[in-house]
């Protein structure tokens, strides 16, 4: 199985594309998760529009082409991209129109980089909405992307997320596998094709109190991509796996994650979103941290394949 990492964690060491992807390959990565850092969540909440996505498709292609060529030179693929977030904000129609435009540009960028998957967040619509109201909102919103997704051959993967309320992390509809699976199935039915899938964020599952094993089983074939990172179960800290452990208390049920991925015969990328763990180190130590992270990815891959063989014998 391929091992992936967020691109900006490598670029935190060197911003030269050739050096960046050469280093990624040397450390043991063969896939990159391209994050849309050109428009940050802070800027979106301040309603500061991003000039990056105002570029024409031709300008965007010129921007990303050197990146693609450098990655390809070292055998690295762009398995997945991450669109800006939040996906929408209720009560901000002008901002939402702009976000919608950026998502359309991201679909084109995914095609440019030969990435099959574009990850997006669900939307926390309101604190006092029924599940059915939430479902209809998501269905209506994501349905608008169907024509372009079909045209570009990109699969939009909805990620399990959470929201803050009264100073703490809370679940909402799009935190739950039942809601997300139903949503993806209804969207694909409308599309008449597999235009939507799911991204399971292990850390988000942990801080929202999910049974990791059962959640991944529920995703089944709809699980296309992963965001792997550790948390202490309270904060969204994005740590390297096994580093949220305190004495005999494990932060995340890693065996449950690996066994479930084997059970559903997951063959995708072991993709890490461990920015909190990597960037917490001084710059001089980040290469070593990234190497450890890649070794954990290989270990995860080996464990998943071993569990697959066990389950086949049973």
C-alpha cells in the first residue's frame, strides 16, 4: 500500500519543488495530499476572499504544473486534494457563492494533478436543526457539483468532522457514519455514477467518541481516502500515531483501525495528516519526524495486509 503525507509538511523543510518531492521519496512517501493552503480557514471566517482561486484555469495549470512534474519525477502521485474549509457558512450567501467557485476550481485542479479524490468537509448547518433538515441541506449543496465531477472524473470525498459549541467539541450529523453513508449513496444515485465517497479522519473519530472499528466497517466500500493522525481524545491535535499515549492509556484504538481497514479490504493510500506532530518539532528535527511517520505508514500497511490474510483463512 502507498504511504502519503500532506504536502506542506515536506514544504516546511524546503519550498523548492524538486528538493521537496525528492526528500519525500527518500523518506518513504509515494503519495501526497495536496492541501489548499492558499485560502486558510481563518481568512474564510473573516470573509477575506482568496486571490489564488480568482486565477483562470490556464493560470492555475501553470501554477501547479511544476509541482506535478517534480512529484512525477520522483514517482510520487497526488492521490487526494483537500478543498478549503468550511464548505459553507449559513447566513453568508456571498461568501458561500465564492466558496462554491473555489470548489469548482479545486475539481479542475484535481484533474490537472491526475488526482481522483477531492476531500471536503460536511457543513454544521445550525445548532437546532433536525437530522433530516441537515440531510436535505447537504444533499442540495453537494448535488450542484455532480455535472462537473462527472465531466472531470473526480470523486468528492466527504470527511467526518465536528463543531465547537459552548467551548467544546461536539458531534453533528456529518460526524456520524450512518448519515454520511446515506448521503453518499443518495448523491451517487442522483448522479448515476460514483461521484462521491468518504474520507475517514481517525483523529476526528477519536475526539467525537466513535468506535473506530465499527465506524470504518460502516463506511465499507464508500471509504476512499484517509486522514490518519493521533489525538488525546479531547483536542484535534493531529499527532503522529502512538504519541498521544499516556502511560497505559492509548490515545487511539489503532488495532481497531487496522483490523477494520483489513475487514473492508481497503487498498487505498495510508495517508497521514500529522501536522501537529511534525510541526511541533524544531525545523532541524522535522526530517527525522517525517521519517518516523513514514515508517509507521509501512508498519500499518504490513499489519493491514497480515489481517487480510487472517480474515481470508477464517
